[in-house]
C-alpha cells in the first residue's frame, strides 16, 4: 500500500478532531447570540454545515416542581431560547424537578429499593426534548442557572417525532453518562460534556438526572444541540473511541443490544452437554439460589447459557420475586415480556416505570404478561408508562387481587374514567396519582371521606391542592390521627388565622414530615404548637412564610430532637445571621436558606 493513504487518514482524523473540539469549546457569544442563533441556526465548515438549535418543545418528563396550569418552575421552560442564563439564582422561568437531596428517601412514604437494580443505573428523573432539525450530534450544552450537577445521562433517539411516516424502529443511544457527582458551587454554568459519535441523525434528546447530592433544587434554563446535517465523513470508515465505553460497568454493556441479547438468552437455547457441573453439583440448591440472587438481570441471562444446572437455577421463578425492568426501558418490548413470562409466575414486586413508550409495549402484550404473572403481585410501579389505557387498568384490577402498592405517577395519558377500576383493588395501602387526570372538584369532600374511611392512614400528599380549606383539614385531622407525613405545599386556600395548622399540630402527634411550602400565613404560634405536640418531627418545610421568627424556630429545634431538615428559604424574618446561629447550635440539622435573586 502506498504510504500516502495512512498519512491522509491521520490528517483527516486530526482535522475532524479539531472540528469537534471547536464545537465543544465554542464561546458563549457563539452559542448565546440571542434570537439570531435560532434564526440562522447554522455555521458552515469546509466539510459540512453545523447546526446549532435550541429545543423546540418538551414532549415528556417524569416530574416538575410547578403546577400543570402554570409556567413557573415547569419543564416546559426548557423549550426555546434561555430565559435567565447567564444569571444565577432561583427563577420561576426555569425548569425544576420535584425533589432534591436524600430527604425523600428518608420520609415515611419512601418505598423500599428493588433488588437486582444495576449499580450504574441511578437516574431519578428525565425530560425529553425535540428540536427542529435532525442532525448528527457533535455537542449538547445544558444551561444550568442554580445548583448545577444533576444531569447524569444524555441520550439520543432515532425516531423523528415530526415525521408523518409511522415509526418502524426506535433506537436510543447514550451520548454521555456519568455517576452522580457533587458540585459545590450553586452559580450558573454552561454544562458541556464530551459526547460520543452516533451513526444516525436525531432531533429527540433525553436528559436524565439524579439530584441526590444537591443541597437544593437544580434549575435548568435551556438545552442547545450542536450537530451536522450530513453524516461525518470519518464515521463512514473509522469510529472514534470514547474512554467511557471501556468501563466495565458502562450502562451499555459495551454493546448496542443488551435487551436484544436478553431476549435471545431467555429463549430455550441448546446447552452444551458436559460430564459434570464441577463443584456446583455438591452445593445445596438454596445456596446456589442465594449466590445468584446478587446478579443483575442481564448477568442472570448470560449465566443461564453456561450449563443445564445453572440454566435451571437462572430460570427458577424464585429468582424473579423482585423484577426491576426500569433500567432497561430503552430496549424492553413485548418480546422481552413474552420471554420473561414463564419465569415470573411468582413475581411480587414489578417495576415497569418509564418502559413501553413509543410502541415498545402494546396493550395486548402487557395484558398477556399480567394474566400469567399478576396473581402474586403486591407492588406495581408504572410511573411514566404511557402505553397504559383503560383496558390496562381493568386488567390490573382483575389479575392483581392482592395488589397493595400502585404507582401511576405522570401517567398523564390515562383518561379520567380509567381510574374507576382502582376501586376494585381492596387491599391497596399505597397509591400514587401524581400528574394524572383524576378529576376532583372539591378537595374538602375528599378530605372528609379520607378522615372517615382511612383511619390508619400514615401518609398523605396534597401538594398543590387548590381548594382545600380549614374544613377539610379539620375532618382529616380528627379522622386520621396516625398520620406521619402530610404535604400541604402550595395550598393557597389554607390560612393560619383559621387555626387549621394549630389543629393539625394538636391532633397529629405522630407527624414526622410536614410540608407547608409557600404558605405565607404560617406564624410563630403554629411553630410553637408543633414544638409542643409533634416532638417526632423530622422534616419541616415552611418556605416563603413572612411571620416566623428565629426565636420560635429555636424552640422547635430544642423540642424536636430528630429534626433533620428545616427549609426556611425566602422567610423574610430569617436572615443569614440567624441561620448561622441556629446552625452553630444545632449542627445535625440541615437548615436550608435561599434568598430571592
């Protein structure tokens, strides 16, 4: 071979690397050129045209802090040009997820974790954004304006949401991923991770976040997608190597087809014959089962192909008592459920959250699986499972008679009448209906019914209930005196002057978590009543009140020895000096204080 060709290849690689570096290290002026960037949307280079675009719309997400009928702190703020960046601080025009920190894992309502969850799957929330043009991504920039560091994965989808043609194949590819890391600064930043090259164009980007290490809510302002209209020349013959791909525990498992292989491994493959199974023959059956219980689902499938003995163990329904399929949402489909069916006849906990969207799971496929595997179900997680319809809810009510725990959060495509089937589940102990279309006209009536019928209720979340009044609270407090957790955040019709908060404190001595977020009427009297009556209190949120003094908070902290979280953000009487003094006296308590921008 002529020595000219290797030299050309090296020069081509060097030139392409320079182009990619230029895309990743562009100055703020190049990216943030106001509306002109959106209008022109491109820069030209000798080989290709680079397109820079902001998100056109937000098409799906798992949670947000704001209300469905508002634009304050909602995911919809991620669409279009930045509203806040490069400013730092707490702004209502940004996108904010529902939780942060570890406080939600420490409250009475926190569900137990699933076994066999891969350690490298740590996503807690997600948001999906579409862009005007499909491009081969060269960079994704996330504009973070407050407490950055929550984004841990960025994915691209092969499907074009704006294409009139039906989807034939939907493929997700991870552009970048990293374990949660602590970012000490709370100031705004332009997050520019080094993404890997993919071999299909995309205009659908997904961000996944983990806010567990944050000291407060992360706030995102906009997402910028850089890309080439045409496939990069180098990708036709040479692929770039991302060092992240070489990690043993990479979520992609060093291949593109984890769940495709998983489906094949669940099939009845012919196993090699052998004279014996080594020392495994001498181990008790129960001990082998205990050892295999530590494997993830893909590892269990791989091991099933080694010998008949391990195949028998790996296909034993006892290995699938807890089945968490959420980490494999990007590949799970009807075929996967079909192969799992025979092994999941004893499943008790099933997590299908985030799965089945864009046609991956059909109503018949879900129904067939539940008819075989639903009889022993106690817990069913279906958060953001948009394939669900009324037929699915009817199947759940019929096939899962022992169901105690049902999570339908953010299943916002379910019609209101579908929830009527939940009434047939008489054994329910936990029900999550966050961001669903349950139609409630009068929350006082609901609170009265709960107080009359649910005497053993321990947890109630009434976040952003617009019309509950002191009458409903009175019925609730008198009937549900075992309550340990109550969230009344952003309930504007509750006023301290009616005595509703005092009544709660006196009638609910077991309270461990109380959120009165954004209720400006909470006063010193309410805090002192909590100090006297609710000594088991662990978490209290009184963000936004104007009538609570440092003196009453000191009484509360002295009385409630187990208090670990106290949010006094935007409380006008609690200045920074007061917080420092309380922190010095009560170092075990996380006292959160944020100020207006």
